[in-house]
């Protein structure tokens, strides 16, 4: 009888965990999108140094839901599979994830972070990293989306191809 109770308990736990992952897949963690845009565009509007490279002020980016979903796909993948890389657990890259979310891109950039707690903290961390800062400051990007799963963050910046 104890064996059956253990099996039922394990099945209940597996169901509960899989339900949580299903909910994560459907609903990205709530973020303050307006604050993220404000923080990014403040840097873009004033220009800054990213390591030893100076970036002049540039145009603001706007929020793009397809890029948010591509970012969510990757943040969730890293969270569920417990890894930290720009390459997905299935070998995908940012271009694959953007295409899957119907973003017809001509240029893309991706920033990832682990362990940050707030929108301000994650942007500050990216701005203090020359490569991530360069992505944020690049005039090639016109749109962005950010998502978070647990403390795994992904930002995708892009410009769409005109057809």
C-alpha cells in the first residue's frame, strides 16, 4: 500500500510541475515593458561607451510582441533545461526562434542574463557588458522584446526585412 501511495504522490508532483511549465509556456512572466523601453531608450537617446567603443545617440526602439515571444521561448528553454547559452537546447539560434514566431528579420541581436531580479538590474547588467551594451546601442535595431522565466532573462532586438 505504501508503494501505491508513493506512486500516486509522484504522479501528482509530476502533473503539478508539468502544469506549471505549461502555464509558463503560455504566459511569459509579467514584466514592466514600459520601464524596459524607457531604460533602453534613455541610453539610446544619449549615447554611451560600451567598453572602449563609443555609440552615438540613436533612434528609439519600440516593443514587438513577436520578439517578446522569441525571447520567451529561449528564457523558458534555459529555465526548464537548466542551462545558460545563446544556443537553445535543441540547437536553435536566435534566427530560428524569431522565424518560428513569424518575425521576418533582416538583423537580430540577443542578450541573456541569469540571476537578475528587476528590470533596472538586468538593463544595468547588460549596459555594463560591452557586447550586450553594443546590442542595445546598435542603430541597426528598431524593435525589441524581453522575457523572463525564473531568473533567466532574454532580450531580442531586431529590424524587419521589407518585402
